[in-house]
């Protein structure tokens, strides 16, 4: 290539090439020798070249939009006949065509006619013309993208450390775009210096360590190279792929776990149409998000990236008792998942059912605090609870969040957590009522966050009338949300008889717990005892029964609802906040639910 510098020959060289000799560098570990040539080497005896130990050769094919190296076809035929792994490079001329690299890319592809077993296409970048680093970067990417589109393989880039710095400004954009194969020209050194942050950690594939070596079969100087490896597979064009990629589906064991799909090879065109989750009985699609990752574990575009794993996450919890089906490439998919060879991934299905045992802490249960009406609140109402362990959580984006609350004689203490980290304890007590009290939290990291307000069940001052904590509104992203979509939880109480060692508990009238399930019935595992009160059970919006869980002594209990049609139903438990006169509380407890198929 058109570069100059001190020579070093790995195979054999003569003093006639230079006035002095240079010690040969130690071959890199696990490397193979090669050369790169053009018409400047004249006629080559490729049989002698192969006999000297040369394992690969890259020849100039084209330059600009019209030039073809006059010896390219001869070099190609001779090298391949001698058993040398062969490749071709294009000498870029952005100085002649500064804003359109496509004609040069097409000229190279049409000239080189590379085939499986050849080294991937190479762009030789040694000129920039009057282009800025940003303009030249765009030109290079356009050339690389066009050759990739034409050949189905990503090209290699040839440059030198100084050349990349001076022409391209040291950019990492080429490697970041997925062009990870680097041919580095750096002579008379023990090891090459690599640009673009070690080519973004990918290292070098080919090192041109001399521009004037002496190789049998070639008259005069020839460029000498090392290939970084003992197997050329990573840099050669693979044989046509006719094997369809296979998907392996891992299904969730709970109601909020993801569906994880692993592919046997790199694929693309993963979309909600080609990868879906649906109900098994009616094939109704389930709303879900899809994220994709590469072999390196980096998130990539599901449609166009090099996908090896796709994760499908339902937006809402799965319905306990319902059967689901995850499917790759359903029949009739217009844009199916394919590999890099265009082979369509085999249709794969995985059937599974959401669990029928639902613990009190499950995301399948929707708890609600009591709503209190007030014209002084943002949305003319606010939510309250007072039992220790009750929480209200809100997911948001941004660096600042404000919790608007209420202070007064009935208010107690609360702690605030953001993304699992404590942000402080706040005393909500005041001698008189105050509304729209702001508790702000700033200087958060950019991105997604969750704020959780936790009831401590502690009075704010001696003589306080209650331990309530209130949520009126949330401000996030510069907007006050009057009725935020909060994720509530009731208070928690330790109980040795409970399946998980504790129960969810509420004693305030009009607090609720809701479970959507699929089956013919459901068992509500609860507690009876002197602190338990009354609650109403609704099925699909209709009152089913009012229950009284008072008992002289604490004991586990079960409330069964059966005889329903096999379908999706809604169970809603409404705390009445009342009990028998002899009772010592008005609590309603939830240990777990069991769905009846």
C-alpha cells in the first residue's frame, strides 16, 4: 500500500532494500504470516510464495469508481491456486467523491467478486481530500454499509495510528457501528499502537509490520503482515448458511418474571409480531416490552442488531391460574426472525401457566389505601394508611421528585426510599391540618426511579390522634400528577401461622385488595382472632358475602369461593373497619390465595 517507513522482513530480506538492516520482530503469539500486493509487485510466482510459508494474501482490486488493478485477476487466480487464503482491498478516494461513497463501494464489490472462503472486503483509507473528520467518518460508514448490504459481511478497515488520528480525529464511530475488524499498519515496532481506544477493545486482526520485505517469488519489496490467530474463520466470508436458527424459550415461574428467548446464532427482526406472548385459550396477545442483547451482553436494536437473546417482559402481572403461550415466528408472520444468512428461525412454542398459589406480597394482588375526600387536596382527595409497613410507590423518570402530603393531628411518621435507598424519616404531625405539603428529593441520577413512602406506625407527637401517612400528589418531570398511579401495599404483621411468616393487614374502612384470577373459584387464606373484624367479598363486581373474622383465639382460616364458570374473574376484598363489640380491632388479614382450576 502507498505508505513509507523503515522496513522489517519476517521471511527473508536483502540489504539492497535499505542501507542498513533491522532486527526482525518476534512473531506475535498464535499468528500466521501474510502479504499484501498490487500491480507494483509485477508478475508473482505464487507457488514460490506459498512454499516460503505465506498463508494469506490481500490484493488491491480497485480505486475510486473506475480504476481496476491490472493484475488483480491474475493475483487472485494464482494465490488461490497455490492454496493461499485470498482477500481484496479498495483504495478509497473520498477526495474525488467526497459526499457519495456508494459508487466506490459498488465498483469494489463488482470488481472483487469475493466468495465464501475469501477474506472479508477491506477498505484502505489513506486519503481524506478536503473532508473534515466528521465528513470523512460519514463517508467511510457509507462505504462500509453499502459493501455490507451487497455482500452480507462486514468489511475490515486498513489504517495507521497517525493516519486515523489525523484524518478521522481518533473517532470510535466505526468500531461502535459494528465494524470491529482492524488492519493496522505500524512498522519497525515490537507491537502496534491501535487507534480508537484499542479499536473499542477489539484489538487488531491483521498487522502490516513492514512495507519492504523480501519474499521468494516476488521481485523487490512487498508489504508483510501478521494475522492475529491460527484459524482464518473470523476474517473469511463464511459458506452460505442454510441452517435455520433455533430458539430456546425459558418461561417465568411467577407472575412478573420475563420470557427469555435464546437463539442458537445471531438473528435480527425481533418484533412484537415475530416474538409474542398470548393467552393459551383465546390467543389474545399480552402487552409486553421486548429488549435484546448481543453475545457480549450489550443491549442492541431488536430489529437490526446482532441479537442472541431476547427478553419479553409483560407490562402487567400474569393472571394466576391462566395458561399462556410464548411463540417465536407465529404462522403468517410477515417479517419473521432470521439469521444473517436470511434463514427463518424455526417456529417455537412454549406453553406455561401462571401459578395458582399467590402469596400476600405477590404483584398479582392490587392493594389500595383509603381515599379521603377534601377540596383542599390537589385532586380533591388523598390516600391514607396508618399501619406499620404499609407503602405507596411511584415509578418516574428524572432527577427530581416531590411527594405532596398532608400534615395534621392524625398524621404520624413516614420514611422515604428511592430505588431502595433511604432518603429520610419525616414527621407528618402538626397541631392543625395543612395540605399540599411538599417533600422534594433532588440531584438524582438521570433515568428511571421509584419512590416509596413507608408508614412507620409511629405517632408524630405525644397525644397525636393517629399514625396516618397521606399521599396527595406526586410531582415528576416538572408536572404535578394529581392522581398518580401508585402501587400500594397494606401493613405487615408477623404471624407464625402464615405461609410466609407474615400477613398483609388493614383495619381502615374502604381499603381494598383485588385479585384477578382464572379458574372456577378461589380460596382466601386469612386469619381469625380477637383483633379481626368484618370485610365484604365481591366477585366480578357483585357482593358475594360479608365475613366476620373475629374469634376468641388467633387461628388460620380459609374463605372459599367456588362454583364459578371457568373464566377470568375479579375478587375484591373491602375492609369495613368494623367488628363485634368484644373485638379488640377491626383488622382484615391476607395470608395467600389459592386459585381453583
